C-alpha cells in the first residue's frame, strides 16, 4: 500500500516536470450517467427477500487538464446513489446472495442503510502519450485484451470489446461502483503490429463496495 501511495507522489513530480506552463491549463470536462431500475424475482426462498426492486444512479464527471499536446492530468469522480436495497436477501449456502441488490447491501454493511449515496475517486492519474509510447501513473482504468484495437475493422472491434477484453482484468463497468487500479502502466508500440504492455497495480475496493476507507 505504501508503494502505491508513493506512485501518486511520483505522478505529481512528473506532472510538475513535464508541464512548464502549469499556471495556464486548458481543462475540459465530460459527464456521463447511468440510471437503472431493477426487479429481482427469481429465487425460491420465501423466508428471505427473494422478490424486490431497487434503483441505482451513477454520475461520472471527468476533468482533463492537458499540460501539452502529449501530457496531462485526468481527474474523475464516481457519484453513486442506490435506493431500496433489500436488507434480508442473503440466504444460507449454497444459495447465498439473492440477486445484485443483496450484493450491494451486504458489501456496504458499514453504511447500514437500504439507501446509500457515496462519492469515489474513479481516476486520478498523470498520463503521457506519443506515437510509440504511453504512460499512466496514479489511479486509472485498465482493460486487458484491447491491444491494437484501432487497427481492426468495426466488427472485430466489437468482438474484442464484448468477448475478448476484460477476461482477466477490467473495470466491471456494469456495476454502479466499478473498479479502478492504483499503480503504473505503460504501452510500447515499436510498429503497427506489435504492442508491449506493462502493468503494476493494485485493484481498488469496488464493484459493489462504496467505502473509500480501505
């Protein structure tokens, strides 16, 4: 954990090193949001909440501070609000969690409420890009299996995004909380047909857990 904290300090040092005109940034902002209403009525454990409804809202503002054409700082937040989560939807083994509502509730027991609102840091990293080299230090998203995706046809891009990528590592974007990675990653592309990717990181608590204390 201390090593990963040091990476954030390194990111700040690199930011100040690569950006001689820090006093005059040209930031941009983008915002995306997701809202879902979910109904679960599948499991056959009558003494538990096998049938319930809950809703979730996720808002993701992202600030990009470009220091130059190739380098910058990316800051992204994840604002999550969950409501009407079931408080009695965890059955004994082998049944366990009765739907995703049970996952969110049981993963946030410290908040102890059927309605949860929290803000998480989704991205906070320094980046550098060139024609053959790219670097990220800090907290970032990472999906394995998307290497060299720009050179493929639209149909193959779709196949890689939906069937190949994130087989081992990914942000689990379907969940309201998602997952990020604290560490460093860089890509090296010596030519159009070759890419080397290096990743050293620790995944954040996430996917279902909103607590930012761990």
